[in-house]
C-alpha cells in the first residue's frame, strides 16, 4: 500500500509551523505562537514593523545636489575627480536618518525606503514620476511639489546629457531592431553596471589605511615613462577623495548620535547612542575591532557604493558569516558580546538591507516592472579561502535571523560543499521548509571550478561565490558585469520566420531561409545557430560600447577603493582596474527552446506526422482551432526535465552552442564574455513579446526560466529533474538556475527534511550549480490573489530571487501557481 | 505476464532513504478501501479521465472494433468490443484515455532503476517493489531482486503477506527490507473487508520475523473498521510475540482520494467511502502502541 501524503498535508494546516532555526539559537520567549518571528525582541519587532510598513518613495535630494554640483563644477576637474567631489558634496549635505531603537545606522535616502534618483545616468521624466507614483504594482510615492521641483531644477539640465541618451544615440540599427523585438535586454542603459561583492579586506583596513595605499601609489607614478600616469593620478586622487566622503558621512552620524544622546532621557538609549557615536568615529576611518564595528563598517561601505552609483544588484557583503566569525568568536571568548547581542545586531543590519528598495527604472510602465527587490545576496556557509569548512556559529545565527525576520531583503543563500556538515544543511532545509523562499542553495565545488576555468586563482575562486540570483564572481577582486538577458526562444521564433519578428512584421534578425523548405532538422538547427551568432555579436558590440562609456563618463572611485587591484593599477572599476573583468550575457528559456526543437525534430522530421507548414500555421494562429494538435505536442513529445535522453540531448546541444557563441568574445578590458543561465523575472517580459511556440506554449505566456524545465512539464519528480539538468556541464557557465516547487506535504516530517538535504547533495554531486525551492500550496496562493491584505507577508521564491506574492503582478502570480507541484502520490 | 502500472521516483515514504518505487499490477486481495484500484486486476485496464477529454474523437476514429463512442459523459467504451489493444490511448492527445499496466523487459526496468543510483547512494535509499501484491509476480520479482542485488541496490518489498511461506522466504532472502501490511486481526472482519483470511498473513509475518530482513509494519487506519482499542491491542500483542520487533509500525490514515481512480476505471459503483480517522483517533492509536512498548508513527 502506498503512503498517504495528502492527509499529512491536511494535518499540517492545523498545527503551528515549527520554528526550525529555534533549535539553533532562538533566545527570546515567543509572544504568541502566531506572531511572525517569535524570537525577535521588542527592538527588532519595532524596527521590522517600521521597515515592513514603510512605503517606497522617491527622494529628489541626491538629484538636486548632483545637478547643482555639475552646474557649478563641470569642466573644472577631471571626470573621476568630479565624480568623487560630487560624492563628497552629497555626503556632506545629505539629510541623515537615525531612527529610534536603531543600533546600526545610515540610510541612502532621508528615511527608510526613500530612494534617490541618478539623473546623470537616466533622468526620470515628469511622466515617469507620475506613473511611478500612481501605478498599482510596486508604486514609488512622490509629492506633486517634488515633481514640480524636479521638472524645474533637474530635468532641463540633464536633457541630452544623460548616459542613457548618449548610448541610444549611438547604437546600430541591427541592434535596435533586435532590442525592440525583445531578443535581448540591455542592463547598462538603466543602471550602472554592477554585481559587486566584497571580500574581507574592509574588516582589516580602514579608509585611512586605503588612503595611505593610494598616496603611496600616487607617489610612485612614473610620469617620465608611463603615458597613462596622468590618468592614473586623477583616478587615485578621486579614490582618495571618496574615502574622505564616507568618513565625513560617518562622522556626521557620530555628531548626530552625540547630539541625540545629550537630550535623551532614557538612560539605556543614551548609552546606545553614545556607543553608536563611538562606533561611527571608529569606522570606516579605521579597521573595526568588534562585531558591532564590523557590521557598521560594512554598512557604511555598502551605503557609499550604492550612493555613488546605482549598480545592478545593489552591493553584497559576500561571505558575511566568514567575515564576522573572527569578531564574534573573539568577543564571545572575552565576554564582551553575547549571542543575543550578536543576533540583535545581525537583525538590525538585515532590516537595513530591507530598507533599501531597488531604484525605480525610467521609461517603464507598471506592466514591465517586477519587484522592489534590489538583490543583495548574503552567502552563508561554503568553504574558506584555504578550502576548509566555512560554517560557524555566525552561520547558524544568520539562518535564524533570516527565518525570524522573514523579509524581502536581503536574499540569503547557503553554500553546501561536500565538507559542509549535515547539521548545517538540515538547519537550512528547515528554513526552506517555512516557505519564505530563502535560502537558495549553491554548490561551491561547481562554482569554484567555473571560476578556475575562467582563469581565477584557486584562492580567489574560493573567496568568491554567488551574487544577485546565481552569478559567480571572485568577491572583492572582480567586476563581473551583467550586460543583459538573451531571449533564446525568441531567436527560435525569428528563425522560424526567416529573420522577421512575427508580432510586428519587422526585421529582427537575418535571413536564414524559409523553414518550410528545410529538408532536415539539422538544416533548421543551422539556421538557428546563424541567427544566434548574429544576435550575440550585435549584443557584444553594443555592450562593449556602453562599457567604455561608463569608464569614460561615470567612473566609480569609491567602489574602486574596495575592489582589488584598482588602487595598484590606478584604474577605475569600470576601466579594467579590478583583478578580473568579466562580462556576462544571461541566457534564458532553455526549457522552451528544447521542447520546441524536440517537437519539430520528432513530429516533423522523424515521425513525419506533422508538416512544418501545418505546425507553423498553427503557431502563427496561436493554436486557435488546433487544440488537438497542441495537446498532442504537449503530451506526446519528450520534454526537458524528465531524465529523457531524447530531449536532454537537445538541451545539451543548445547549451553547448550558447557557450560557443558567447564564451571568449572579447570585452574592452582585454578579457572575455561568458554566459550564465538565469532570468530573474525577465522570462515574463520575454514571453509577452512572443507569439506561440512549437512546444504548445501560447502567445504572450512566460517562457521557461534560466535552466529550469518548462513550467509544469517536469512530471517525473525532482530526482529526474536534477538528472536532466546535470547532463549540462555547469562548470562551463558562470551559473545556472533551477527552480523546484514543493508542496509543504513533501516536507512534513524531519525525515523529509533530511531527504531534501540528500536530494540537494545528489544534485551537487552530479555537478549542479544552484537549486531553490518554493514550498507553498496552491490554495494559499489563490487565496492570496483574492485577499491580498491578509497575505501581506507571503514571500515567494522564483527565478533566483524572492518577492512578496502581493507585490508581483498578475502574470508573475499566475506563473507561481502554474509551476509543477511535485506532490507524489 | 507481469505488468507495471506505475514508477515513482523521489519516493520518500516507501522505506529508508530516497527510493524508486515500482508498482506491479495484480493483487489477490480486494480490500474495500483500496486506494490503488487499478492495481487489483492482473490484466491491462483502460482509464478515462473525463475532465481531460476535449471530444476530438481521435480514439473513436482509431478503434478498429468500434468500441469507443463519444457521449455527453465523454468517451464510453464497450467492454465487450474492446480488446484493450491501447491504440486509443496512443492517439489520445490529452492523455484522457490511458492504459494502466505495461509490460517491461527486465533490462528496461533495471535501466530506469539505475537512473536513480546517485540519489539512492546519497540517501541510503534504494528500490521498493509495491503493488498490487508484488509477490503475486513471484518469478518476475525474484529476477528483478537478483538483478538489483548484482548492482548492490538496497531492496525493499511492500507486501500484503498473502502468499506461500516458500515464496515469501525466497523473496526475503533476496531483499533487505519489508513493508508488511497488517489490516485487521479479527479473521472474520479480514475476510469480510479484504476477501481473504489473515491466517496465512499472520503466520508468514511470524516466519519473516525470524529472518534477517528489517520489517516495518503498515496499518491502513480506517475509522470504525480497525481503529478500535481491541484491534490495536490484539495487533500489539501479536507484534510483541514476534521473534523480533519491527523497526516501526507505520499508521497510514485512510483517505478518499481514490474516488477519482474508481471514476477513471469506470467502476465508481465499487467505490465505498470509508471514514477518515481524525487526528485524535490517530493519536490514540499511536499511544496505544506505545503503551505496549511498540514504536509507531503516522505515515510511511
């Protein structure tokens, strides 16, 4: 007799969910069993509530400072120095925020979730601001008064001067056609190239130490023989100024804390404010000495980099647990810190991350926008630089905090190497079971190999990890720029239409022949490859062009201070200063592509039960009147994700050819492009700009994400999925993405948790890069659609990031519901 | 001819670790609560899911014996004319018509099982043969167990125990773990609800307990049928008298999910809705076993 899981599922809804991480360090008495995060103390509950309920808004302060400074100073300095001085100017003037109860201080805007704009890159129009203020999903509030000031003070100055306008005035027609058809996106037209993660250097050196290093390099410049010496001098001067800027910023916080302490009546808060003042005097000028100082150090550096520019995927602390563990262990031993205090400080910085909503895009409507998440990803566990196990008490505390706070940001990931203890893996799986979406799970063995394969040293690779969704980089030493998503299914669509985008009738690619004339599957596949290479080449050319524009017009001197070897080289982060410089193109839709090719290969060319003409006509008509054909395709074709070699071989071939098309293309820094496989929410947008596909996917429905199977098409369970996925050689990419949705009943008992861990270990032994689980039931999601107010904190994990279900638009919500439910009875 | 009606990967409730469960078709019992009604008949059967049918008539056109008719209730199959050839299922675009029961060569089953090797290794899992009654296919099962043994795959058999002692021992010597059903101790009730006496089942369990294999005892718990204190008490006494204790008694609460399966088989009249045991009932049974010093838990 089979077991009875649905009953177990029912039982579950009647019991209060177990607080898994409690066992690993829950120190506070629960208020009541239904409260979110019963382990939070009063301070954290208040701070969390404030952060959770704060409405994202636009702050125009930075734009006003920036505009005034440029008006006054443009032309007086070299570009890097000008950039550093505007940064200093803003740090000197910007409104400070120091909330009641805070222990870790500093906000990018004047209050939590107040987001500055970056008009020097992309300047919001009045219409943009009005849409952002009023749209239903992910609004950003802004007052009419501020819009009026923006229209008067900011917009006129930047008209024709923004980075975005410079870019769009120069792109070739072929690129524009493909871009407008939705064949790819371009990251660098909206925000500065980002994906920046820190290593451990800021816990050993203060800004004054960095300044000394900069001075030494300035002194050693060889103006006699080095033609670049002048440029280097300007870069180094700019870096030095930017160090001053963050010190000024911290000192202003120290002043404010002292001021507040003087008038504070509550003796306990008074002491806290005095401590804050002392910490802000110490860091970031000097290296931190305590756990508290180390966290505040990171936070100031974080704020500095996201204020200087608005790089994609925010800023990331990298292996935060490994960086903080020495401080924690020393202080615990000396008795100057308790576990409770450490947990409280971690909770404070977690809430700080959550206060920093993603900057709003320009020229974009609510429909195209997806999330408030700015994608900070904290790596927990994994291996240390020497290859030893990186798990510490701090790792468990971070899991605990992640679970209790249940916030949109920061994203957390656990890193499970063969030497990672099962205790840690199981603790992580228990947090996964809560269904908050976090943490995602990574395989250090595979990503270290990926990085070594791209030429990093083994120690730099071990110091690296994953940021954003799944992208690998050598933390603190690499600029790994994501240049945009590639809509691989769209390339199939264009191939099937001989270079034309069927949605608009416009040219989007090149002529590769009418598929009705093709005699073999191979002929079709060759045509696809031609289109692919054409598109990738267009993309690379323009990305390189834009890349250079940032080096020239929008250098990032402060970011350059904290990334090796910018100081040594005297070069900016965007100008080849880092030790490693990688450009990525993120491919998506492997499932949709594989299943479409499998359909054509099997039914048209092998079984010959379907003519190309009939298939293409049905696809062009969105399968109207052809439901029988569509169902036959869906139910009688080998699809990716079922451990079926027929389909998986096609996936492997496509993946191989994507690697061949992208890997090794030169970037402007003498290094290379690589591919990774992810989509965040872009597969929704890409789906919208597409008609039906041969795999039976209807027009405008989302395409498959990253390397995941097409939605609902993986019907053989997770062990079949991981086998399909690992037929691809993950080590040749810069990251792959696998989403798996689980119903709670699969994780009811502690044995189930252990088995989930074993499934993860199996995937990683086979060579998988990343896996994440969405533990949620359909009924809950439907209910959440009907009564959003009652499900405000329903966090959903998909496509490499987390979001609140209610903050997602209808399409994203529907997608989460449509995903395969792996309930196996 | 041995038929397989399902293969389930990532089976986490059918024995230790992560397993692949192979379901063999055919069972000598006919328990009224059976939730795998398609497992009872040893022959191929046709399943029809009305909600999936789009009325395309592909099957009607394909059937050489004119056994399929499209009606308001979906496809109606004339069982007298139907030869169970499966051609209708082959052409059905949506999977509304399916055939239950496939014949596989041993090598093919082994190839499927071996796909799970790494997952089985990582989790100390293995293969579970379930049914139906796997011992109903004794020869076939022995061959499969031998092949799995060669691959050093952990083997588990999920059985009603209704078989000869000889066959049981032959199988027991080829596997590491048994999931053994005990339905109800009162023989009259057993006959009434399963169609067979439990005498052989009980003596086989006594025999099995004297071998090396690990045993989990599984009890489908049905309210008002076998959840009474007396039955649990008798079961516990029987278990305690065994040569060795089972690793665990797994209580599997009855559920009425199978209703849909009876519909698909066109045998809805055979579906008898039993009463699902509530949580209090489940807890009572667990604590009764515990009071006898027997480890028991809900679920497989």
